[in-house]
C-alpha cells in the first residue's frame, strides 16, 4: 500500500484515518490543508511523526521544527506540542503506549 493514498486532502480541513489500533498503541494517517493545524496539547504517550507528503511546522516544548516529506520526529510523552501546515501535508502518527 502507498500510505499517502490512504488519506485525502480536504479544503480547509484536517482529516484522520486510523489504520491500526492495538493495546500497545495506534497508527493514524493525517492530512492537513495549508494553514490548518492542531493547537498545543500534550499526550500521555510517546509519538513518532513521519511526514509522507508536503511540509509541516511542529512545535515541541516551544521549539519549532520544520519537516518535509521523508523526515520524522519524536514527540515525547507529556511534552506540549502543536502542528501547523506551512504547506499542505500528510503524516503518519505512531503512538506507543508504555506499560510501567
């Protein structure tokens, strides 16, 4: 399968498609139209973001990162983060739940 083909862009929107859900975590595809984003928030688990199309600005604990297709970044658990579409982009989000 070609991941970028599994979620479509929609004008003025953020679209998500969960492709796997297990006790250990989830794998979700997202598409963001240009100018769209997710406001700052935290998550209780580590998450790996892989950009599969376009360009994104990802802010983690107030530090900005510019990523483009083929690049990835780890968003640590409980650290505030936000995403913004400088250009429209698609990403694969892999969230791993840790067991203590």
